[in-house]
C-alpha cells in the first residue's frame, strides 16, 4: 500500500502543478472596470484556445478532487 500511496501523491502533485500553470497562462476574461459592472462579459463563453484551456482546467479540477478522495481512502 505504501507504493500506491506514493504514486497517488506524485500524481496529485503533478496535477496540482499543471493546474496552477494552466490557470496562470489563461487570459483574463474581464478587466478591472468590468468587475464593477462597467462592461458586459460572458464568463462561460469560452472559444478557441481559451475554450480548450478552460475545459482542461475543469478536467484537471475534477481529477484533482478525485485524487484527493482516493488519497484519503487509501490506508497507510
């Protein structure tokens, strides 16, 4: 079980690092004025490369949560 625990932790850390990188690389959807109601933006209308990165971020978040649950369930 120790090997499984180490593998899960390594996968967890890799997914976390990739998710942080993907989030930092994405272009912001709004500017400062838009946050206070200065403009109309559609937060969930992702297209092109940005859309792919948005979907990748969602999938990485799901994998991240699943790995966290698995790490919690594996006996040490």
